[in-house]
C-alpha cells in the first residue's frame, strides 16, 4: 500500500511539473541561452505568453531540453487577464509571469527568435539567421481560441523541426 501511495505521489508531482510553465525572468536579467526560444510580441502579455507557455508544455511532454521565454517590444505591466485565465483552463499556470522587454542578450543568446506580428527594435542585434516571423496570428483580443489554435500549431511545427537533443 505504501508503495502505491508513493507511486501516486510521484505521478501527481510529475503531472504538476508538466503543466507548470517556468516563471519569467526579471527585466534586468536574461535567461535566454543556446537552447532557448524567445517569443516576442508587442506587449509581451498575450501572443508571446501563449506561445512560450505551450512551447514549454509540449517540449517537456516530449522530453526535449528546450524552453521558451516570452518578451515584448513595449511590454505591458501584467499578462492579460484573459490570457492568464485561459491558459489556466488549459492547465498552464503563468500567474507569476511578468511581461519583460526583449533585451540584446536575449536575442544574441537565443537558439531561435520568433516575432509574433511585431518588429524588433532597430537598435537590437541582427538576428535574421535565427528569426522566424509569425505575422498572421489572429488577434487574441478578438478570438482567443482561434489565436491559441494558430499559435499551438506553429509551436508544434517548430518543435518538430528543432535539432534533436544530444
């Protein structure tokens, strides 16, 4: 019986880990590195949050070593309430995430940079070799479910095409 309880506790802990997306860094620090994908939208409060959260969930489910962060070119103060609530209904907790301005270090160190219908500031490093632009995502404010479906489809394709883990 004790072993069954331990197994159940382990499964519960693993399930919680799978649905919890990592917290965002503070604006003064960069947590981007060579296995990081940086998703950038204008306010860092909707599209990039949805993309990073689902990327992290799917990468973890697939056992991949990659992770994502959400950034904004003109970040809001908080993640959009509807986005936070909708992600929670998907089992993803982004309650501790805070929109963060995309930094030069984020862009330089990232494995991949994804722009979601926004232009990177001209003052940022040139990242053309690792930049993908997802410019045709429906507005989250008009139809969350449609935007989410389009973003998740892009994220799945991106994960399918990342280099295999070593």
